[in-house]
């Protein structure tokens, strides 16, 4: 016989615990909540990762990979444990320098060339030396980096070197007209070079909606779910690679009907982590969706776009952030293969202490990209 009095008590007790758990959850940051979702998603298929960390002597993230003179160079963020409390603006990502890595071939030995640029050598810098990128032109290597100035506003800086491994010397002032984070520099076949950049939430892009920085502006996006989402930015670089040659413009991402992606469309809209590569004369703009932890891509006919959303390049990785680069590498037979560099938290299990990885990337015959699962299901007999 069921004791309904005891059952009612248990139901009531369960409700109390539910309220307490809900209160605990509501006290967590948005980042902590979505990090739990990302971790569950990443581990649901298998605990076996697709790729192994490229290095383990330091923590690295946001790998910007390039091929210079037939060799692969990687310019990642250098994660450290600075003891800063996690928040939705990324204060715990307190990076202070860049290590430069190289490898002769995919799966080859990785060399750590040490520090290529330190925040103490950037005259105008305050804190948080985030994800960089590098370009080569006219016998010089240009390292582009976002860092908060002394007023805690993200700007883009540039440093130069005659060697791809540095050391790099920073210009005395940030690039005029620059703001936000995540520079990705692309040189087209006609020799023109462009910077893609921007990131919402801690990347501060939403605070530049009027063209001027709003110190007390939104901490996330523009707050209107039915309006077009905030866009990444693009600006053509000057011939000397040290300045913008034009005001920054929006990178427009649209759906198959040509309509802009909306703020509410968290599975597809831009969050951060731009990258550009060209394949069969088409321009592939790829990016992170941030709080939904996807690497997505869109295709256009011009470096300026508009770019039509196509799908997901990579499913969520372990850890809150996801950030990548894509390069073409030619083998001994001169046959080319495409690779994606990315990161997860396999070594530390902590979202601010990441490790970079690499995996093959495949373009299908129709130009679309095969979706990569960073934790593929184990094959069974």
C-alpha cells in the first residue's frame, strides 16, 4: 500500500531541493552555465578526442596558423592561471605574452620559439593580451594583437619583425579606428590585405554600436532578439600594413533567403573568432557562435561579403571557448590538404587553461565543408 502522506512529504522535499538548486544555478555566470552545457555536449559521444594537444609545456589557445616559406608557424594565445575570478567578460583570460610555435609538417615535432611579444613591451597596453594573428608582406612579418588600453578598452595593435619567430617590436600607438578583439588578417590573390575582427560580450563589440565606445553599455549584445545580430567588422589594411585604409564595415551574414541572421539565432549568429580562407575562388568566412560553442561558416563572392550561412565546421569542444584557423598545406607530392587548428581543455579541464590541436578539414565537391566531431564515437565490432 502506498503511504500518500509520506509521498506528499517527499514531493514537497523534492520541490524545496529544486528551488535551492535553481537558486544556486541562478547565481552562476552565463559563462559557467553554458560551459556546463558545452562540456556535456562534448563528452556525450565519447571521451576519446579526435586529436592530441600539440604541446604540453605551456597552455595555448586561439591558434592562428600560417605557412611561411614552406613551414607551419602557429601564433596562439598563451593561457596562464592568474588567479582571477571567472566572469562573463573574460577577466580570467589574463594572458600577458605570446609564444611562437613552428612545425615542419602536420604531426611533426613542434618547436616553441619562446616569447615573441610581451605586454610590458607595448607602451599603451593595460591588460589581457588576447588572440593574435600574423601576416607577411614586403619582407616583414606583422603581428596583430588585441589588448585593453589603460582605460580598459580593447584596441588593435601591430608589431613587426624580420623573422616569423620574432621578437616583434610593437608600434607606440594602437591602430586608429580599431576596437574589439580577434583580428584575422587575409591577403587576397590580388595582393590586397584585410583585417576581420570583433567579438561580443567581453570582446566589447556591442559597446561600439553607435561608433563611439559606451563604457556603461550592454555586457552581451544589443538586447533586441528580433533585430539583426551584431556583425564582425572588416577593414582593408594600408600598403604599409600598419593602418586601416578605410573605416571598418560590417561583415554581413545572411541565410539562404538573403535575410540577416538575428540576435536570437545563437546557433548561427556571429559571436567572435573570425577567420577567412579562399577555396575555388569563393570566400569562406568562419567564426565562433560563442555561447552555443559551434564553429560555423558562411560563403561569399567577395572579401566583403555578404556571406551566406552554410553550416557547422566543428561541434563543441570541451571548455567554454572555441577559436580556430584554417590553412592549406602542400605535401611532398605537391598535393594540398586543408587543416583546422583549434583548442580544447584536455590537459587541464579548466576553461582558461587550454591546449591547441589540429585536424584535417574536408571540402566536399559542392564546396561545403564536412562537419568535424572533436570527440567521435568509438567504433565497435
